[in-house]
């Protein structure tokens, strides 16, 4: 059984996502106070100056991964940095019993090292990635057209959702290929 933790030594970790944006997140004073009350000492240390940089986000993510590995959980692959500048992590469980036994360990690592950081990082402006999402959508439509999917000349999102909702295998193959080529696991229009 696979369980993913998006957020997202990692593949593509050279920091070059192809998107040039200021990835620093600024927190208000009240947000910093709230984090001091609700977060671990580790996360408070990273956020106490009211800023979250990519290197701090990465430090927190890798600390969570180290905790998960120390707890004996199995990673499907090394964590990957997505084009959205988020890390993506997949854990492997042999069965439901193992998941029920080990997921609390993963949750504890996330709570200790990453939860507040991830929530803060998610506040970045998504419009910075609009051109990447548009390119991914074009690639998905091109793949579906080349594979012979029955689409209008200029398909709408509703047209794509019909294929998705019908569990069309071509749609999911093209979606996976697009996610991989654009480094955006979990993305879907």
C-alpha cells in the first residue's frame, strides 16, 4: 500500500525548478505567536524570525525524512523536489495492518519536524506557477490527442474530467506521463 506525503537526498534537489519566484514566505507577528504556541521547538526555531525560506523548508522536510527512516518506515524512493518547489515523499506499507501500526510514527515525525513548515510553505502565491500548469495542461491534451482519445479540437476541463471520471486508462497514462515530465506529482487539471 502506498501513502504519499506531498510537500514533496531528493531528486532534482539542485534547486532549479525552472520557475523563478521569490520562495520566501513572510509571516505576521500573530502567526509567529500562534506557531510558538502550537508547534515543536524545531519548527519554532525555523519560523521565529517571521520568514520561511526554501532552505528552511528543505531542512524541515529532510529532518522529517530522517525521523521516518529512523522509525523504520520504508520509503518507496528518495524524496523528490517538484517543479512547484515542494517535496514529495512516498512511504510503503505491505498491508493495512502495517499501515495502521506505522502511520502514527510517520504522523509523529511530520508533527515534530514539518507540519507547521508545510502549512506555511503552502501559502506561497500559486500564480507564480501558472505558466507551468498551462504547459502541463497542453502536454496532457497533446498526449490524449496523440493516443486517439475522443476530444473536441479545443477540449475544456469538463471534457478532461469526463475521461477522468470514466477511469479512462489512456487519460491516466497521459496524466502520469505529464506529471513526470513536468515534475509535478499529484497534479491534475
